[in-house]
C-alpha cells in the first residue's frame, strides 16, 4: 500500500476516534461532567450562549465531507491535499486530547493541547493556501470550507480557553476589570478576522467570528460594555463580509485555477 493510501486511512481513523471521543464526552459523560458543565464553572465574559456551540455539528459534518473527498480515487494525485501531510491527524489527536484534559479539569494542559490544535489547523490552512478564488467548486466545499470553519472556531475557542485558565488561576487582571479584559479579547479577535480578510478574503472564517460575537452579546447581558463591544464587532465584521462579497461577484463564475496533480 502506498504512503498516500496509508495516510488516507489514517485520516479516516483519526477522525472516527475524534468523533467518538466527542460523542462520549457528553453521552457518558467523561469524568461525570459534560463539556458545558465544566465551562459553566468559570466566571468569564468571553463565553457565548449555549446555542452557539451547535457550530460543532456543522464543523464535524464538513470534516466528514473532507475525509470522504480526500479518500476518493480521483484525489490520490491531488498535490494540494498531499501538502496537508499528517497535520490533520495531529489536529484530530489534539482535539481528542483536549476533551479528556478538559473533562478531567487539567486546565493548563487544555491550553497546551488547544494551541497544538490551533497550530496544526494554521499549518493546514497555509499549506492549502486558502483564498476565496483559488480552486474549483468541489474543493471550495469539501476542502476549503471545512478548514476555514474549523480554524475560525478554534481561534475563538483558544481565546476563551486561555481566559478560562486565567480565571482558574485566580488572575486579577492587573487591576483591569474582567469586563474590560473581555473587550480587549474581543478586539484581538476582530483584528485577527481583519487580517484574514485582508490576506485571504475568507468569508467563512469571518462568519464564525460574527456567530460567536452575537452569541457573546446574547449571553453577557449583565455586562453592557461587553454586549456593546460584541455587537459592534459583529457589525464591523458583517460589513467586511458584505464588502468582500461584492468584490467577489465578478470572480464567482470565473474559471478556477487548475488543481495540482502529481
């Protein structure tokens, strides 16, 4: 069996393990706690309403599409997919490890594992060179979309995870209120989304931030400054998406760049 075929199977196995672990996290639940119950134990403002976490369903559905797509015989010579290498397996392992460290409340480890997950997704994103006009429609939906969506959410989750660890450690915020720190974190997220917009024009990535920021505004009603900042960020990013969309219109029906084949 060729190395590429082995990698295809390993990708599928890693994904199945990840899905199973995440399913058991709340079905058992692992360590007697659901993921949400652990989250609720923190007193931080960079946390969206519970419904926002339903995005995981879309992420996993999109990743199923990728796993199936990369396993098709017609993709065996796709050099673009080959560039991903073992990074998807690393991301899946990190995702599974995060669940266990979170449920067993080993919070410093959760940040380490989350950063590994973030870095692995960044590597995939860069190796795929995701932009809005690079590839054919199938790859946009089955390759670009899953990883833009996944990276966008993990970018938000990393900020929330670090905030949770600081709360666990009893960090006092250097004399700055928790609400102001939440606004700072929201601003960091906006800057990140603006950078992706400028470099990649990746609407999916930006939409994830809008989804999360609206959820934060809904969840943090007792902190007006956080609500205002979250809504403002969502509006700014929505305007950005509109601007990118209007710029995309002439290229939507243009001939895509040919896929790399080897």
